C-alpha cells in the first residue's frame, strides 16, 4: 500500500490538504501522509531476509546520495541558496524510503499492488474533476490544480498530470494482461480516457511528452502483426466496445464544438509551448528571449535565462582558468536551473555531472530491458513510469528532491535487469 500511495495516491492527499482546505499549503502535512505508510511497513518486515535489489544501480545510487551529502557539508556557498534543516529533512526522507523499500519482498508489486494503483489513480482523476466542477472560479481552458485556499490555478498541476500518466499506463497494461487483471475491457478503456482528460485539464507539457514516449516504447516492444489482429478482434468484435468508442468520440466532438471559444486558451498554450521549443532550437539566444516575452511565457523565459547563466559561468571559468569550478561546480545547489541535468554541471561540476549521468544511463538501461522482457506486471509498470522521470530530467524540477530520489530507489529495488 505504501508504494501505491506514493506513486498514485498523492493527488488525493493534496485534494484533502488544499481542495477540502484541511491544511492549505502545509508541506509537512502532505509529507506526513505521503511517507507515513512507509513507516507502517517497518513493524511487519523480516530483517533477516530480503530480496536483492539491483546489484549495480542500488549501491551506486546510495554512493551518489552520500556524495551529495558530503557536498552539502563540505562545499562552500550552499548556505546562500538552501535551508540547512530542509536539506536534512530531504536526506532523512530519502534514506527512510530506501531502507523501507530494500526490505520489501518482490511480492510487494504483485497484482494487489496494481489493483490498488488503479483504484487510487481513478480516485485521483475523479477528485480533480469534482474539484474544478464545484469551483465557481474555474473556466474551461484554465490549467486545473488543487489551489491553496480554494483558488484554482495556484496549485501544482504536475501532481495530477504525473498520476494521470501513470493511470494511462495502468489502463493499457490492464488491457494487455486482461486475463490476469480481471477488470474486463470497458473499465480500462474508461480509465485511459479519464486520465487523458486529466492531461488536457492540467496542460503540463511534461506529462504529454511522457505519454508520447510511453506510446512509442510500448508499440516498439509489443506491436506485431499478430498482436494487431488479436487486438482488433478483441475490441471490435464486441458491440458494446464499438458503442462505447463511438459514444466517446461523439461526446468529445460535441463538447469541443460547444466550448470552442472557452478552449482557445488551452489550444493557445500548447501552440505557444511547441513554438517555444521550435524557436529554442533554431533561433539565436537574444531572439529566443524576445519571442518568449512576446508570448508571455514567463516560465520559459526564466528557464532560458538560467541556461544562459550556466553557460556564461562555464565560459568565464574557462577564460579565467578557474578549473576547480569546472570540475567541482559553483557550490551545493548554487542556482535553481529547473533542468536537473544542467543543474548538476552548474552546482556539482563535471565530476558530479559524470556520476549522475552514469546513474541515469543505468536507470534507462534497466527500464528498457524490463520493457523488452517484463518480469511481472508491476515491474513493467515501473519501467514505463521511468519515462516520466527521464523527460523531467531535461525539462523541470531539481535533481535532489525527495520525490524524485525516492522514486529512483523504488526503481533500483524492483528493476533488476
């Protein structure tokens, strides 16, 4: 249950915290509910026996964590940008999750785990839909999130979009293993449609890119002529599936036509983001900033400025011969770059960047091997879940936060190839 809550139950905690107003904006409240289930597993563990985690990546990840912790104490200037007690709490949470998961048995991600993840992802999607439907301040086309103090739009939409992405994976795997996951055919299809709707409500590019990546990787490892024929027979020889698909398509078309004017902000948002990506690859640095300012995308503009700051510091270090900055970085979490891999070279230098890159390549290799030859439904789910963190590594967030690092430990515990 602890793993299922951590992976797919977080939006329910934020709905309780911010949506129902139990503890608006209280970080400690959400941390407690997210990680307390791991504490509940401790009394039931047999510490004399445990299933081996990944023999290469798990200890390497632990070495990397120790390396960062040493940097936290030894490298200068960290105190300018981070809170000492916040960082200590982050390390405590990560170590606690690592300790809890390493003594979990392989059966912890069996079919019961999948059923629980499906239940929580469904409730998470429904909770956001209910929240926005009951909030008079929400209009169609606005990014949906559980708002602090009841205001839509000031919360974090990534909380729901990540679980929506996981819900899509669960729906697809429920169809792939429909003989083992006995949920029929209609419910998994509804689960997929429901979570796609959440993706459009939250409008986070990261989740859309992850969903695209999942679609590509799933087809690469599962598509064949015989599979395509059997899938067609499975779905389209049953009249109720055809009726459901047609009804869903007609309903979607009706809603789009009915709310075309209200949906324009959402369409403009996606067009702006794609244009920003294209221009960032083809235009000069100064031109990028001007174009992004014209679109009003402050987040993208800030990220571009951060990237330029990293490059300028590297260039200045080369010019002045400050090679210790190049090798060891500017200092522990010197600047919030919002691109984890770039943050590594800025704050931790080439040495930290190299260590992290090796770790990340190992995580990718483990996931791809599991996609190609899955050991179980649970491990296959975790392998596809890694796609989200792969894309996030180059698009958003900090490298060292408890959610990201705890997820890495879960991957290293159960993905062993």
